[in-house]
C-alpha cells in the first residue's frame, strides 16, 4: 500500500487504497476512501470513471454530491453551504473536487456521479470518500504548581510545523507543540498552527468552571447592506469584571501584537447604529443597524477583570456585508 498526498494545505489521507465500484463496464475508482482535514485547510477529492462506449457516446454531466433532494443527488456546486469555496475540474476521465477553507459541517461522504448520452446511462460510485473535518485540541496535566500543555491534532501533520499559543485571549511567545506555565485556576489556553491563526483550538481550562472564557456564537456572518445584524458571545471571568466592550479589527491586521481596541460605542462611524445588550448569565449581543459595506470586519469582545482581562488576539466573528441582489 502506498500513501499519496494529492492535497493542498494541512490535509492527510487516513487511508489511500483505491476503491473501485464497477458494473458491466461502468465504474468509479476513488483515489482515497477517508480524508482527515483541519478546519481552514484545503482538500482535494479525486476519482476516475469508466463506461462502455461505442465511440459515439459521451459524458454529458458529472458532479460530486453529499445530499439528495426528492431522491436526486444535489451538486455541491449548487449548495449554498459551499458558496465560494468549491471548484471542480476534469482531465480526461479523472475528476477532482477542491474545497477551500473547510468547516466541520463539511464532514460527510462525498460521491461522484456521471451521466452519458446513452439511454439509462448514469452511474454513481459507492461508497464514496469520507471527509472528516476537525480542529486542534489542548491536553493538559498538572504537576505541583506547573501546568504542562500539549497541542494535539487528530490528523497527521507535516513535519516542522510551528504553533501559536494563547493565554486568556493574549498571544504568547511559544512556537512548539508543548507549553509549560505556572498553574492558575483562572487561566484558559488555546493553540493554533502558524499561518492558520483563524482556526484555534477550543479553549482549555484545567478547572473548567473557574476560568476566563469568551465563546462566539458564530465564526462568520453574512448580511445585506442596509439591514441589521446581531453578533453574540458568552463570557465569564474568575474575578469581578470592571469593564467590557465590543470592538472591530481589520481582517488583515498584524497578528504579531495585540492592537489597542476601541469601544464601538465610541467609534464615530458607528454613531447611532450600535446597541449592546448584556445579561447576568454572561451573554452579550452587539447589534449593528443600517449596515454599510465598510462594516465588513472582524468583531471581538474583551473585558477587564482585576489586574488582568481578556486579550484581543483570538479570532472573533467575521462579518461580511454585501449588496442585496
């Protein structure tokens, strides 16, 4: 068995034994049966197909699908879930589906189907390719006053990758897969791969009920110009919170340093367009009305508690404002 890696980004095949399904000369051969991918990476799924032909027959349609509607397969290129993220190409009888910026909801079994100009000339290749999209995980152990952390990936990673670590939302200077720190109940940690900072691991706390946390409801939101949008998150702190607010940052801001945030309620471009609601359970919602295309940005929440607070390095919710068609 040989392992092949015809993929772009941080994606590795779990199993690469070609799978052939054929019937009376009709067949689909998948290059791999299972693919493991980290969120944010790019994956390519490939197959080759065959069919009996008298020389005048041709393929009139071919596509990949994961869902059916009224018992008919739905081309992933027409599925709104994949808008702007899917391309499809064929060279001869080899066809490749490319999905960029993969998300957990993309996890599914992908099958290839082709149709010819022959009567009844249609074929679907089973079982297909299983795509599993996952994220990094932080694992921790404590020893005396020290906390030993490891950034783990369910998918095999290329050699010599660098890591990024965050403590209470602040980026810290550590680039290895392991990190050691003094143990404090309130602290929470996250890790990411360098170059993929928009896809960090879920927050890790040794004692989950005590630590500082901010968790956004949505990673991305798309809204029409002139409409209103609600961006929300939940938060908590080990100490009493003295100040808290929402702020915006540009998508291409430098990730080397935390930028000094500005409360949106004090930003002149949002005057009379911003409202913040908060409740005692630690849920907060930012409402922006009369949306403009210039409102497209990353929105984050921060707080100050005691002598510390929640940092501004971890990604928040990315808002894209479009012209309504």
